[in-house]
C-alpha cells in the first residue's frame, strides 16, 4: 500500500500534481481542477491538524467498518465519494498557486513523518494511526489526480 511517508510515492504524486493544467478535463465529479487542488490541500491540512473537521454522525455509526474496507489495501477510492463541508471549495482558485501550495504541503507532511500527523479523529473514519493518515492522504490525492487523468 502506497503512502506519503515513502519518498518515491511523494515524488510520484508531486509529479502528477505538476501535470495538471487549467484545461485538464475531469472524468467525474463537479469541481474544477483548481477547486480540486485546493480541496486536496485541505485534506492534508486535516491530516496535520491545521484544519479541524468535526466528526459526523454517520461516521460515528459506520466509519470504523468502512475504514477497514478502504484502508489496508491497494484498491483506489470509488467515484463521487461524499466530502466534508469543510473541504468544499467555492469560487475559482488560481491553479498554479494551489499546485505550489499542495506540493509544499506534501513536502511538509512527508518530512514530518508520523510525528506530524494529528491525533484528532478523522471526521468519518475516527481514530487513525499516522500510517493510516499517510495511506489515506495518498489515496485521496490519487483519487483526485485520476479524476483529471493524471
């Protein structure tokens, strides 16, 4: 299972982020490429504790069960997964600025390693180990990069 603590995996993801263009066509979903990159930044910020996303009721009920299906395997996320309201992006962010910010966040996350992960529970899945956070961040980024064909 790939994760962002692996230097090679982080470099692969950063290369794919750099390959995004303003005219990259989405394969599914509603967000533009700029909105998606900003959305991905928020994901990493939640993993580091910079962005606090409160637990949701449905996550408290079924999150741990779903976590076992999502993490611990190489299966990518499915299309059109729900997202926390804190991750929704309004307006049209500047793609190049968001790409630069996302690469910086990936670098910080990878360099900090397990000590850089939040101890707060994930909004849906609940308690995650740093390794689970790292795998989840890889899968989240991979999901959205595949969404735009990179």
